[in-house]
C-alpha cells in the first residue's frame, strides 16, 4: 500500500490518499465510486470483473482496470476493497479518500490514471454491463471525446419510480432551457471520457459532489467537444443512498454558478476557460486583418489542403483550409471529408452550440470495441 499527498482543486488542505495497486497503461480505467457499500461490494465487483474477463480480455477487445474509489466509508468497505485488490492484482486497484463526494473521487482516480479512456459506473450496476463495449468502444476507435449513457432516449429501457423519472426529466428540461444543454441525461451513472478530454476538463470542474457530471458535460459542450449519447437498460436500486432534496438544491446552485461561469468565461475558482480565450483571439485577429493580408494568405495556401484531426483529442477548428478531414487514429473508421465553416463562422461557433448526437449500436463486428454505430455524418461538426 502506498500513501501520497494530493491537493484537491477546490481545497487548500493537503489530503492523504491510500492506494492498493498502481495505475497501468490500459485501454480503460473503470472507476466505481463507493461509500459504505460493504454489503454489495464483493458480489458486484466480481460480477463486473467476470464480465470483463469473458467479453473483453479473452477476446482482446480492450485492456482494463477496475478502480475501487472509497469515499471515506465508515463500514468495512475499505477492508473489502483492499482484499479484492490483493486477490486480483493487475485487474483491480483501490483508493481511499478522506472526504466524501463522487466528483472528488473521480478527480483523483481519473487524474492519476494512465489509461487511454477513463470511465465510471455505479457499484449497483444499474446500467446493464453488456453496454460497456459500446460506451468504451465509441471512444477507443476515435469517434468522440465523451460517451454517456442516457435513460431519456426513446430506445432506453428504464425501471425506476415515477418520482425519480419526473425529477430526472424536470432537471434535464431546466438544463436545456436555462443553460442550452444539448445532452438528454446529465446524471446517468454510466460515463466515459478520453484521457485528453479529461486532462482538459478536470482542472476546470469546481463541484466535488453529484453535480460533477452536469458541470463536466456543460463545460464539454461549451468547449465544442463531441459527446455520444447511448441508450441504456437501467434498473434503479431501491435505495441508492441519495438525498434527493439536498441534491436538487445543490444542482440548482450549480446551474446558477455555471450560468455565471459562461457569462464571464472564468470558473468560480478563477480558472479561465481556455477555449473562450481562443475564440476571442480568433475574432480579434480577423477584425484586424485587411483585404490585402487575406488575399496574400489565400495566394500562399495551396488549394485542396486538408487539416487532419485526431478524434481521441478535443476537436478544434483550423481556418487555414477550405476542407476539413476527420482522421481515425485507430484505423477502424473511414476518413470523412466535410466542408468547413467560414473564418467568421468558425470564430463565432467553434466553441459554441450543440455537438451532441445520439448513437445506436446496430451490429457486432468481431469485438466489443469494434461494434459499429449509426453516425449521422452531417451532424459531426468539425472545428
């Protein structure tokens, strides 16, 4: 067991984090945030591991680690986590934080990960684990920056109380109307993010609790990252330990804070949104350019140039060419060529507007990571 000191983004105190196992260079880290869940921990972790061994590891779909992120449990959760990490070294590792909060746990677990993709799901396995391949595969093949499960898509099969359904739909309607959110389900506990996107977003996320998910998605949309929504089969546990009234209050406070963040281009902690600065610089550069400079630039640029974009990284727009080409670093998708926006359009829209589109798995091709998706090429907005 190793013990190190880490400093949380929103705290001045130094926190001690206990660890069993080391981060590895795998395809994906699957983080399970846990708090006082000793009763269900062993059986659910073994079920998840068994599925991954059978459907991912043996078939060579992708390599993985399960990360048990204990959020200051007071029961036997940490002891069981240590035992599981010791029983399955190289497959399961464990972290113990001194404070509660899913967002806080994910900042630490994702922040120290060496995986190509970081993800998380609820220990209750509310989302059908058979959909893990679609969630992870859509990122491993270079198709998006973030993939999320959505319980509010028409294809989803959801079993939960009417009260929870009403609260979820009302909350997401508020996000759409108040913050122009384009995604359907902010709080589904089934998400994956590329390492590059996580590196961009994590330092900007202020919330350490359940609003972490919403804040991450709002920032991603504001930055112009590409988000896939995937329909899920969802079975809500009878008691998930969430204080609904308190969560609603914190969510509303978080929404007001994000409204101020986007208006000012700066987070509550004083971190500037880097893409806002880039947008302003592009606008300023264009406003100061004259016709002769534009003509000179056009004459010096060979026609037919293309800009290649690595979809495993945040997609940015290059105004130097007339055609933008999306290239797939994993060689699984055909290269697509789309007409670009004009320089003024790109400066105004490059980091704004919806980039979310839903995908539906339609067939299996050899392995989980290569299962094809329905992708509307016209909806892929290249910056």
